[in-house]
C-alpha cells in the first residue's frame, strides 16, 4: 500500500549535468564563438513525489548556459521547467500546472540525460527554448497491435516560446 511507503520510497530525484567546450571555425553557431568557450552547459534537477498510485507531483529546475547566444541574456540562472500534478485514470492522463508541450520524442526528456550537449533539434521542430503550457494538459492513449500506440493531446492555458531570429546583420531573441 502506498500510504505505508516511506518518503524515500515515494520520492525520486534525477539530475544531469552536460558541459562542454565549443569552438566555431567560422561564424558563431548556437552560442559557440570562433575563439571558443567553456560557458556551455545544461544542468537539471527533477523531483517526483508519488502521492497515490495514480497521482504524482513533478518539479524540474534548470540551469542553462549558452555561451555567446542571444538567448543567454534572457534566461534566468535557475528556471522552473516543470511543476505539475499528474493524475492517471485508465487511458487518460491529466496534468495541471506548468507542463511540457507534448511534442514527440524529446517531450519531457529534453534536458534530463542528454548525451550530446551540442546537438540540437532543427529550429523548425523545437525552437531554441523550452515550450510549456501553464494550465491543463489532457492526454488520451490507445494501444494498437504489435506494441504501437496512438496518443491525442488537448491543452488549455498560456505557453511560452523564445527563439533566436537570424537577420543579415544580427541575431535577436523573439
């Protein structure tokens, strides 16, 4: 029974640190300047508390350094990437709070456990900032044959997306 479990059995903590040195051969790319930088890292700390068999609370904090990227000036030292209550009822999962937008393979694991610190998804897919919904996210899942499944998502609330825009003379944040 969950209520008989200790705090250590109900609380899980995950952390990751990805750091590296980067040097561009030509123009700066993804915040990596021509002269090189070690100011490039992603550090995360995630807490998950299992309140009941179908209820959990998740919080993820992030510290991100992007070298000379224009995004570095608009990011706080520590940001709350996730802070939500989750309830599962059969094939329906409801999350309330700050939840990651459901966007495929890197949905909730974008920063936890990243193996390649300089790898980025194409901007057309992800932008260069975390996308979240401050509100409610409802997910329905239906299992298909041979291990396949289909998911549908509905979200209600506000979202945030910062990205870098390149012009012929500069990089700006939008």
